[in-house]
C-alpha cells in the first residue's frame, strides 16, 4: 500500500482556477467569433481576452511553483501510462501558455492593443500586419483546439483512475478532500 | 536717429513679407486626417484617404483666413476590414445618403506663437455643429503645415445609432487629428526644387 500524497493547496487552487478560466475562454471564443459586429461582440472579445490574459498571468507563478515544489509522484501504474501522463502534463503547460500568448500576438498584429480589464494597456508584441494577424488567428484556433483535445484526454484519464481503477489520482487534487492516508489501493 | 528713408524701406519689406505668404493650395496627397476611437478602453486608429479643400491663410493676418474642407467618407479606414464595412452603414456614417463631411470656418484667431484657433461649422450626416479646433502653423519651405487635434462627440452627429449608441463599448469621444499641407501660390518662384 502506497499512501497517496495530496497536491499542495496552492497547486490545487492554480489547477482548478486555470481550468475554469480555460473552459470559459474556449466556448466564448467559438461563440463570439460567429457574431456579426455589434457592441455585444466587442464586449465578448474583451472578456475573452481578459480571461485568456489571466491564464497567461497565472501561468508563470504556477510553473515556478511546480518547479520549486514538485508535485507528489504519480501513483503507480503501467510504465506507458506514466510516460503518457507525464507527457500530457507538460504539453498542457506548453499549450496553456502558447494559446493566450498567440492570442495576444494576434491581437497586436490585427492592430488591437490589449487593455487588460479595460484598465491596463499592455504593449503590442508585434506591429500591425493583417497577413500575420490572419495567420496567428488560425494558429490560435488550432492550438486552442489541441488544448481542448488534450484536456479531454487528461480528464478522461482522471475519471478512469477514479471510476475504474478506484485510486486517489483524482481525489488528491480535488479541493476540500482529505485523504485518509493509506487509502490507496495497490 | 533712424532716417525716415530707412524706416520706410523697413515698413515696405515687412509688408511685402506678410503679403508674400498666403497659403492657399491644399495638397491632398500630403494632407492627413486620422482619428482614434476607443472600444472597450482600447484605442483603435483609423483615417480618411480622400480630402479636398480650399484654404486661405496668412499667418500675419489670421483674421482674414478661411478654410473649407471636404472629406470623402467612403475613403474611411476604421482600423479593420470588419469595422470599415460597418461604419459606412446606415447606423454609423450612412455614406450612401451622406457621402461627404465638411468643415467651413467662420473665424480664425491667433493664440500666440505658432498657435491659432479656427471656429467653424462641421457638417456630418446632415447635422451641423459648431467646432472649435486649435492648431499650430509651421512654414516648411514654401508649404504651410497645419496640425491640430480636437475631440468629436460622435452622438452629436448621430454616428452610431441603435445599439451602438451605448458609449460603454464605443466611447462617445473620438479624437481627430488633422495635418493639412498647403502651398503658397508662388511655391515655384520662392523655392525652386
Ligand atoms: C486560455 C486562453 C484562451 C483560449 C482557450 C482561447 C480560445 C479561443 C478559441 C477557441 C477561439 C475561437 C477560434 C475560432 O473560432 O476560429 C478564440 C478566438 C480568439 N481569441 Fe482566444 N483563447 C484564449 C486566449 C486569448 C487571448 C489571451 C487573446 C488576446 C489577448 C485571445 C484573442 C482571441 C481573438 C481575437 C479571437 C478571435 C479570432 C478571430 O476573430 O479570428 N484569446 N480563442
């Protein structure tokens, strides 16, 4: 029996906060994109950008925290699953930064400065360039879809651990859950 | 003691200098009209490509100056293809019904140094409002360069009706910058290139 070590409270908070923000930004991005130009569209574009920039803002401390305070080791399982889990986690980190960064680049290229929460003007990362803007929009969309696919795989794996393997993989990152030590199944 | 003769020559020279420079040939290709609107707090730049006008301006005699400018509204660039398509429409500039906007000065006065102020009638979308626009004047070679900035309240002219009249998304204030270049009639004589 290996006692399951929970994630730190900070890691849990960062995980669920960023997950919620990404899961809000994604459908909002799909929806707003289809609207014809209207005040509502302008509002939603801004909300989308602010949510996404918050993800980017939280990403740095989250990554630092992970490097300073490594998460508990993965629970035992077949080697290929451990490798896959590890790879998925790093790819998730990569995309959770790349998607909003690409959005910011796109916004600059299209000639729209990002003003965080309507209050803090952020620098333009590149000059206005329509062709580059269109390219970055496609890239932003593709990366966002890749992120979503990865999130689905990641969540499906967590559910499989919880429902089929009945181990603590999911529980140890859930907020407000205390793990009775030694609760894990072999 | 200055002899009356020398004084007379000086007066003639001054008068001659003042008369020699009336800037009255607007150069459309060097003249620029740009604006900045604010959308959700984000400044978005745009401009107009075609502008014509008649100006008469002698810096020594600003009160005799006059300006008439006409802007071809279909030459607007609102910052993105989507916005440009939108703003020529009925709710914004309604360019089909009102293809041009115009400014006709009523008075010009000196504010000191190279600063002046023009007052006049601005007509957009069939509505006329008084406009006061401070500007600077600089002579560059044979050309006179007028630079000014003023704030236009779009709702005064019904620019952005219906849902667009909500100023929390697109602000009411639009900053307009003009850069007008006008040559003096004797350009080629004064400044052979
Ligand atoms: C976690 C962060 C983000 C996610 C998951 C995300 C996701 C998406 C998705 C799914 C779309 C729709 C793509 C399409 O339908 O083609 C989209 C569009 C867009 N996103 Fe994001 N986004 C994020 C962050 C950002 C940021 C930070 C910005 C800008 C600062 C941004 C700017 C945009 C813009 C401007 C569009 C519309 C593109 C267009 O109209 O062509 N996004 N986003």
